[in-house]
C-alpha cells in the first residue's frame, strides 16, 4: 500500500468527503478515501436536514434507496421568552409533491449509505485509520502519512474533508488556530417516539415532516439558536451557541444545561413528552461566515465542507453546502486531468472560481456582516424576544382595556427598552447584515 500512488486521496467520509470521492471515482479516477471512524457515520449520531438539490447533482436517483426520514412540508420560526413564543409558520402542499425539496435524515445512516455509493463507484475506502500529517515535497502536498497503511500514501492531489477542527490543515500551515468567535458548539439529542404520536402532535401524515427553529431566552443572551426536527419514529432536538459566548457567559451554563432548558420550555415540553433519549452528541459548527473562510486550495491540495468554514449564522444548509464544495473540488480535478494540467495551485484555483460563481460564496458574501452584528448585539437574543412575546400577550388578552391604549403600551415598552434611536439602529443593523 505504501508504494501505491492514487490520483486523489480524500480525507474524511462525511457529506463533503463522500461527494468528492464519489464524483472522482465515478469519473474513473483512482481514489483512496480515509476515515478515522469505525465506519462512515460512526461519529455522527445526530439528525440533520438534507437539501435535495445538492445531492441530485451528484446522485440523481438517490431517492430510490437513500435512508430518508421525512420530507419537510412545514417550517416554523419561533421567538421564545421563558413562558411563551411568537412565531411564523410556512406550510405548503407544494412541498408535499415529489420530487421533495428537503428531508430529515439520521447522519449515521445517511453517511453509511453515501459511503456505499462511493465504494460502488470504485473508490477504495479505508476506515479506522488516522491521517497524522500531510507529506510535503517543498510546498507541494504529495500525499498523507497515516498510522496504518504502511505509513505513507502518495497522490496527485489531497482533498481535506476532515471537519471544522482540521488538524491537518493547521499542522501544514494552511490556516491558523480555530477562533472561538468563529465556531459554535451544538448539542443534540434523538428522542424516540411512536410514528403515530409524532404525526398527531405535529399535524402531519406518514412521511411528512416539520422543522422548528428557535431563538430567544433559551440561549441566555448568547448568540445561538435551538431546533427541533421530526424523523420517522424520533425527534431531533438541539441548541447551539458561539464557543466564545460559552466562555464569556457569566452564568457559566454548560451546553447540556441549555438543552435541558429548551426541553423544559412550556411550548416544547408537550411536543417531546414521553420521548426516550437514545442518542446524544456535541459537535462544532463553523459560523464565522465569509470573512472566516481560510485559503481553500494550494499546491496539490483543496479543502471542502466544514473544514473550509462553509456555513454561517444565516445559512443553515450545512449538508447542501458541504456536498456542493466536495463536488466542485472533484470536478476541478477531473477537468484538470482531462486538460493534462498538473495539480498546481494555479490549476486548482478553478475550485475557488467555481465556488465564487456558485450560491455557496454568493450567500456567504451576502451575509458576511451578520456574524459580527449578532456578536455585538445581544438584544436580538434577549430584549426583542421578550418584547415581542409581551406585546402579543398584551394585544390578545381581553381585560376591558381598549386597543388604542394597548397599542400605546406596546409602543412604550419598545421605546423604553431600546429608545427610538436604538430601534432605528437595530433595524439598520439587520438591513445591513442581510442586504
């Protein structure tokens, strides 16, 4: 094995790594994929959202045998205080007609399935193997050094898909230490419930699903969100906040305590009542956005997925972005080989160009100011959820007070909390962060 050379080595078997390895192998390249887990998906017990568009571009007929839970027909957005929520729902029967746009998935099952497709395409997968460092020939990456496989394995190009905390890229000097302000820590649980219970509580039929995303008091003023997904016979519930905020939080609340607080909320507890906790996990999510994306290509190497920071606070399509980056990196290699070009930085720049032309970098650039704005504006996670819920309670409580008086009371509560200049300034911040 140590004397064998591959066209490409892919480090990691998550969505981005599998997308890259599959695309390369399908094109006839000699591909080695290395995964440190016992099998692909063994380190990912959590549920997630799968967006169809990215996977259709890689495996058009994936719906025939992929382990999909429910197709999503309803999106809910909730603003929570301690006792209530104000929210919006979008539900459409258009999302109940194939081909479906979004699905809930269990990552352990999905990653394992995707990996089977990679092997069917002809790639060689080696699991329970850790890549300790990249082999450098001057400034060119020539392969990887592993704790197995006879030590060294060489390739024309190495694609790093080893997660947000990529030690390989850091050890090679491709980027610096991970900054706590650019990464979130999320904790999740999977709670098992009978299918008929889930369908009754969320007003859905067989295979239909609901996604709820939440912000407000549950994160104790930290920048973060909660979420609840319906799977076939389970619920995925979780909460994530910026790592820097966990460190600076004066209450020193542990991540698992935030999750327990979310589960106990009066609006959440009835939805998950009776659920049997089967799986729990914590993982890091890149949240720095456009300004935190490191250099993603060089002499004989590219970075894809979470390793490149391709997700931010305004764009939760993690699997969509990850698979798209993996596919575009692979297509860059395929096109270079077809043109007889070496895997140099000059050649692999086409990967960055392709990303710039795609929704990936366009969306990251659109929301590039948002992480900094949210970091400096805790009122969006504390004051406004409270004010909105208080306003709703005032407006909908029938107590003999006329509506005009109630409206003045609501207006007064907002101006007292933020003053007129603060309200205008906050509106400008949101406009500036999302325009």
